[in-house]
């Protein structure tokens, strides 16, 4: 993911307490040759899916959710509070498919005490299998519109998904529920897709990744004679992902160009900024569900999209986001407007935390090792700025805090509801004003607002509430 990718050794040196199980872990596809890739992937196409249709990101009542609760989250109070706030917010009658480690079954069952036991399907995973709580990403949920009466849901997996053991979830869900698992020779992640009415959105980065893997021979497909690569990739997405909706790409026209490291010397203080955590190549955040929200038709009939804006957050908070990539958000919002969408801008925070303070001598010594080679230019810049061996270097790691990553229910049967994460708690208490601003914004759009728990612990891991669930079924 370009600027968002750091060498493991250098990153762990600069951010020793970095949270584990970030949403971007292993986000890049490994450079397998075709032979090695074939040994790791068994292509599981489902020829019975004739007309795939993705489950909506906004339309209808939320009837069925997939949730994923690994032990590290079950036993971390700040994460468990987030999980439970989602469970408790869902109306009685909602059905759940719950992936969990075997040893945590009793604890997880207690969380669902407010829902009928028959509405919860448990999918146990062996304790020795690692998986994450980012249930949104490892697959897309779809139905076959040629078989709509049966109502069977399919989890469609990409060609490769290297993050932890999340690639095992769809198969395990298939074993314990009526949901079927399938696979496509394409590159995507659920969080980089949003599903509208007659369109669906895909972040440009993964469309280009698919093209690159076809060109390199790492995907098991050949471009038919007479078709361009781009045309064929679009055909593949239509064949495997959604046969009726129009695929629209979301991203900038040119690479963002954000560097891994920025050095600043200010009044004798020295800062080393790592601003690219979670940034894509053509997307200001690596998944579009972090900065785009689908809300449904506006009063004038145009489809409404919310697009985040670091500038709006800075205006509310009195802060500055020097690496916020405001122009990228503005370009994407302008493109939505050009396509005929009703565009609503909303605050989105990009802020740092001091992850370490170390001497310039320690930084220089590490840069002299093989693991620290990529920091040698940083050392040269600090030297030129007058840093001495005993000077303190303050390391700042940046991450996004976003209200766009929410749950939307635009329903004729149960009304309009949005389930919003909150962040104005503890050390982030200043964000309460944006919690209130987002409440007001959605209320003015005609939605009932349900405030969820403190999601700062998720945001520091580069995800929020939309990331920890998968819509499996929607009603009217």
C-alpha cells in the first residue's frame, strides 16, 4: 500500500508499542510466482451462482450480521466494550453468525443474552488458529438473484488474503451455517467496497492490483484476444461479484506521493513523523469505507454520499493536519459530484500520538544497521538541522479517526437508523464535539442516531465499527 507500508524492523524500532492486529497487517499481496501461488490456493468457484448480487451497504433493515471475536479482543476490555455495544444496539430479531475461539464460547454466549438463542449461530475456531476481528474484509457477501427464493448467501473470497488466518473464516462459516463459500480470481477486500442501488464502489488500488497480478501471471486467468486488460477485469468483476450493478472506482488520478518519514526541527525540538499508516497509493485511506459513507437517495433523487474531510475536523478542533491529504478527499468528492451524486462533507480526524522519544545517537546507531538502512536519509536531515547526539527525537505516528465507518440502515419497514462510533472519551475527550456534530448531521438527514461505545482502541488499529461486521442479509 505504498506510503502506508513500513519496514517491520524500522517500524517496530520507532513505534515499539504499536498495536497488533492492525487492519493493514499483511495488506500487500506477496510476490508469489505462479507455481508457488498455485500451491497455496485451491480455486473454489461456484458455477451455481449465475447472477451474483452484493448485499447492500445501506438499503433495508439489518437482518443478519457476521461478527468475528478472537480471544485477544474478547479479553481486552476496550475492544469487548465495542463489540458488545454493537450487539446490544441491534434490534431483537436480528440474526447473527459469530466466529469465536472455542475456549471463549461461554463468554461470547453471555454477550448475546438479550437476543433469542435461536437467532445466533456460533462458528468455533480452534484456539491455535489466529484470526482477527476485522470481519468485513476477507470476503464479499452476495446472493444469486436467479435463486432469490432460497435466499442463500455466499461469501466470495479474493484470490489471496494473507492477513492472519482470516482466509479460513468463510470455509468455517460454510461448515456451520447455510452460508456458502466461493472464490474469485480477483483482488479485493470487503472494506474497499461499498454497495449502492444500481452501482457498487471499489477502491482504485485493488482494481490496479488485479491488473498487475494478471500481467505478472500470478492470477490464473488469461485476457481473451480482442479485449483490453481493463475491459476484461471489469468483466470478471461483473461475472463473479455483481452482474447488474455498475462498478465505479474511487481514488485519485495520480499517486498521492506521501513519504514514509518527515523530519521537522522547530525551536530546538526535533520530530520524526510517520504519517502514512493506513494510506493507499491512490486512496487517502487504504479502504474506502473509512472515508466514504452511502446514505441512500436524497430528497432530489440523487444518491447521497458522505465524504470525509480533515479540514472540517481541523476547523472544529482548532488543529492542523499537515499530512491529511485534503486535496485527495476533495478530488474524490468532486468526482462523486461530477457523476451526479449528492455529496455531503463531514469531519474526519488525522492525528498523531508520540510513540517514542529517543536520542539522536540511538536513532543514528540503528540507522547504521541493516535493519535501519531506510532511516539513513532521516539521520542526514536531522544532522543538517543541527541535531546533536544527545538531542531528543520525538516520534509521531499518525492514524485516522473516522465517523464515516458506521452502520447505515435505510429501511421502509423499520425506518432510518445510523449506528455511530464515538471517540470523545478519556485522552480523546476533545473529539466529543465531533461526536455531537456527526449526530446533528445524520439527524438532519432524517436518521435516528444510535451512539456506540468508545472506538478509539479500534481506530488506533486502523479500523472502526463498519470493519468488525459483515452484512449477510438485509430486509425491506
